[in-house]
């Protein structure tokens, strides 16, 4: 498994629009992309800090999804909304999943 942690900083007064962005992003997902899980989180001590953790079955599938021309085109409206909501570009941390435990 492979994961990516994405950190973003919200512009003031834009937090109420965040659920709409997450809905747009969810609607873009296609079966078989390798995406296993998406978690969106907000820092309790700094509400402007937003983190998204995406988990894939492999880095290869994640990169293929990232490079898919159809997905890139479909992402344009979501990217425009992200430019309105976030202060600057997102930061990405690539992670190798060592263990995934569910109770």
C-alpha cells in the first residue's frame, strides 16, 4: 500500500465551502483506480489547516490515476474551486504504508 498526505491552508471565511469541494472530488472517482481510502481532517488548534490522506493499493496505480488525461480534464472545475478556497498550492508527502490495522 501507498499513501499521500496533502496539506492545505484555507483562506479566511472559506471553510463553509469545503464540503462542496469534497463532494466534487468524490464524484470524480472511478472504480478500479486503486484508491482505497480518503480521509479529510482539520487541525483542532488551527482551523485554517486542512489535511487529506489518500491511501492506494500501490504507488503505480496512484501515479497512473494522477496522469490520466480524462481525470486531469475532469479536475479543472475542482482545481478552480481549490484556488478560491486555499491560500497557495497544496503540499504533498508521499508515504509507504507499513501497517494498516482496523479494529
